[in-house]
C-alpha cells in the first residue's frame, strides 16, 4: 500500500501545489493589472503562466523524486528528463518576461512621444532586441541541456581545444549569414530604415512590414510581399520616403492643347485642394513646364502630411481636373489638328510639273447651274 500511496502523494502533491501557486500568482497579476491600468506590464506577465507552472512542477518533481521511490531502475533517465524540462521551461519563462518588459517600455514610449518617425525607429530596435534576446536564451538553454549529459561534459575539453579551428571554419561558411546579422543590427541602431517606412526598392513602392536579423519584408501597394536580405539596404541605394519628416510633395502632369486656360486651371486646382482632406494646406502650384508642336505639359504640385495622403491628393487632382476640362473647356484637351495649312504670302506654291497654281485658304462652294428641264407641277 505504501508503494502506491507514496508516488501518488509526491507526484499529486507537486501537481496540486503547482496549480495552487499558479492560480494565486495569476490572481495577484490580475489585481495588479486592474489597479495599474496605465501600464500593460502585469497583463503581459500573465502570458508566462504556462512556463511558470512548468518550472514549478518540474522543480518540485526533480527535488522530491527520490522520495517517490518509483521507477528506481530508471532513476537516472527520469532525473535527466526532469532536468531538461526544467531548463527548457525556464528559458521559455525568461523569454516571456523579457518580452513583457520590452513591450511595456515600447508602449510607454509610444504613448509619451507623438513623433511617428521616432516611434517607428524604437519599434524596429525593440523587435530586433527581442530576437537577439530570444536567440541568446535559446543558445544558452541548448548548451545547458547538452551539459547535463555526462558524455558531453567529457567531450568539452576536446571541443574547447579545437574551438579556434571550428570558429574559423564556421565563420567562412556562415559569412553571408553573419553579414546579414550585422547588417540587421546596423539597420536597427543606425536608423536607416524602420518598420512602417515607405520605401522604393528595385522600382517597387511599398511599406516595410518586418525586419529580422537576416531578412526584411516590404509590402507593396498591391499586397505583394518582397523579401530580401537586410544586407541589401547597407550595400545598395534605395529611396526612403519616410526618412526625416513624413511630409511630401506630389506632382501631377497633363498634356494639353496650347489653348488650355492656365489661369482658370490654377483657380480650379485651388478649389479642388480645398475640398480634398488629403491636402495639408502647405503649398500648391500649377505651371507650364514644357511645350511640343502639338501639346503643352502642365505640372501641378500638391503637398500632404505623408506618402499615403500625397498619393490620394494626386489621384483626386488628376481625376477632377480632367473631368472639369472635359466639361468646361473641351478645346483644351489634346487633339489632332486637321485645319488647312497656312500658305506663304500670295497664296502660290510650286507644283511637281513646275506650273504654279493658286490656292485659297478656304474652299468655296461652286454655284449650281439652273436645270432647264421642266419639273412636274411647274
């Protein structure tokens, strides 16, 4: 009877005590979250309740397993498994706590500072810091797990002796990966590009959606994703429309007839922008920038607070101006000129046979001779 009750008491007591401590801790975190609503730290710490309970349970079982007197022939294997679970759950808990602290710091910074560019920069740095912390914790946890095996501890000396050669070989083999990792850190803390920035890469316009230690993802305007190594942004030029201040100036071109009413178009542009919510009111303008034998090139400038609004303002100006010209000034739209050619003075031009003939600028209708044939009814 004792052989049955002892394992049940030890194992069951560890599980019950783990659940009670986990419930009490979660209750305290909920009360703290309700009392301090200005910070999300306590609510975020509740995400770690599962690894927290795993740490408690594995630690209790690891410490009290000898008193359970169960599976005595496999005591070493059971202890090894409990140690691995304890190390893995501890690493999981550390990552969750670090994520809660970092996310709380970022949310507090974003709430205090209203500069969108600075907030995006901190968000990029925070994301990469969390990835570095997760990688370090994972490597340390994996090393600790390996060191629990006696064979790995015995091989430690020989591994350390050959660490120099292995490091050189690994550095050469992982040269591209290491360059991308350092490029990711350079992007994070060099403020070259941030999450949420509007960029133009290889002729593609889009928004930076994700930055990791090795690659960067750009979401284009048509919902495509372009993934490229982060080293691209440290070795090649690219356009960052969100660098510095987010305000932008947009350009709209029209090719119109020479008779287009430029002054009326300036007044119409002002009226269109006054009704356009995307225009920020800083500046606008309309000028003729080029002329060809058939058309003139008219350019309008509009300003907006960011790249999205400047696109909206450009589209609105282009559409409404064309609609207004077609309705009020259709002669201003481009057309093929089919008028008679203007002749030199005298109206005489040479023909192919050398005989000159007179041509008038306008054709006259020849008079119709009266028909002498009597008509019925006359």
